[in-house]
C-alpha cells in the first residue's frame, strides 16, 4: 500500500476531501458563479503562497543527492513558480494585475500560518517531514480538479474557471502528483509504523491549513 492509498483510507483525510468539495469557494468554481472579488483575493494570496511553497521544495532539493531526485525536485519548483504562476497571471490580467504587481501585497494570516507550518519542517533535517507537509497541496488540487472536471462534464464550456479546473485535472498535473507520491514512498520505505503515523499526522495538519486557506479566500 503506497502513501496515497494510506492517506485515502485515513478517515480524517476522507473528511477533508468531502469538505473541500462542499466548500462554497469550490462550489462557486464548479458552478462558475464564484464572486470575482473573492477569486481575486484567492489569486493574490495564492501567488504569494507559491513563492514560499517553492522554497519548501528548494529546501528538499538541497538535501538530496540522487540525480533523479534532483531533476524531479527541479521540476517541482518549476511547476510552482512557473506553471501555476503563469496560470495565475492569465487570470490576474482581468484585474489589471500580474504576479509582480501583487508581490508586495500583505500575506493573510491564514496563508502565513500555512507557509510557516511547512517552512518549520524545511528548516529541519528530515526531508520526509518537509515533503509530507507540502504534499497535501499537490494531492488536494489534483483531487479537486479531477472531481470538478468529472462533475461538470460538458457544462464546463462556458465556465469562467474552466482553465483553473483543467489545469489541475490535466495529465501533466496528475504526473506531477504521481511522481510526488513515488518520491515520498521511496523516502519512507524503511519507516516504522510510528514514523509513518507521525508523517500522516503532518499531512492531516497541512489539510487543516488547506481548509483555512479556502475559508480565507471566501471571506
């Protein structure tokens, strides 16, 4: 059983996944009627989030030795600070903004708390804990994107948020997610049950921060 399977069997993770899909922000994305000012707030805060999120991956990069791992982590950083940022830029244009103009905007407390949680592990020496603290963002967005794509089907055509949904439901993002799980699986190959339990607790706590981020965006 790989990490993803263990996480999906955890009742706490199951509860969060259900709560994400019932969240008014995600429901607004699905229906295409999310208030644009709320989406703007999300875009600004997520653009700020991605900067430090990239640093979390960079901290893991610095602690790895295998060329295969370094290549993948380089990809991770690229997905975060280039691919996702580029998508944000397309939406920010609708508000007369870009990622450079929002670079000095204040970071919301909920956002700062999430980033500080991950960075607290990044400053340590255990790459498993660091990577696990960052993994919920990847797996959560893949889950939301795929679920929304499946639910919306043909009705997605005229949805303003179609590019957002399709980005996280894409084969490219799925590959990123799968390779992330493969890396943490290998890193945890020799974990004891207690160590694995601690790592799953780290994941679940990051899920709480994910939920707080959606709440913050909808306020």
